C-alpha cells in the first residue's frame, strides 16, 4: 500500500507530493531568506512550506519545507518538520540552516579524530570507537575555543575555590 500526504482534504501519493506541491507554487508564496552564513557569505535561498497533516493535533504541525536555489530555481531541496503550531517559517529556516554546522562538525571529527576510521564488526566496538572519537572532538573544540580567547589563559586558576562545606570559615 502506498503511503500518502494529505492537505486540505486532498490526498497525494508520497513519492510525487513534493513534485506536485512546490514547483508550480506562485513566486509570491516563496520567501527569500538567508539560512545563515557560509564560507562565501550568506546562504540565500527561496523558501516555502506546506502543511501535510492539518488535522493531526491542534498544538502540533507537520510541514514539508522546500528550499529553492536562487540561481538555479529548478533545484529544490526538501525538509520534513514536526513542530509546535505557532512555529514560523523564519524559525524553520533557521533550524534548517543549522544543519551545515552539524555537518561541518562531523566532517571535522572525521578528519581530526578518526570518526570514520573504524573496522569493528559488532555494535559494542563501534559504539566505543564513535564515543571516544566524539569525546576527543569535544575536547579539541574546547581547547581550540580557549586558545582563541586571548583574555583567558588555559593555566589560569579560578579566582577562588569555595569550600564544599557550608559551615567552613577561613
């Protein structure tokens, strides 16, 4: 049985829904907006959203969000979102834009910490490797942030060490 997307009591086959819903959308329904800064400046795209299950829950919504290239309008990428009903398109765009930071983090972890250099055949070994690689990546990220902060040297102790005892008087 083929699954379906629904909207305003219309039913679309899931495979064709995005092709039906967005390419024919009038330009007035698209919003040009940046989803964050990239290596070459702001990443500006045209964005639109379409509710796909409007009668599911009153306080939540399911959306298909489309991101269309400004220079190549035939190139459309899609996101699925499930969020509170009052979530605006601007918030959805910001969340979609945060994907690049996550991907950059994984790419850095692959290059610097060997995230993808495992040869384990069982889950426990794989899990240990991934956990150690991500912990190493977190440590390197903190050390890099401290090195960039010129006002705080890594060896500076805190200004005071409070006593763990509430009744301690020095």
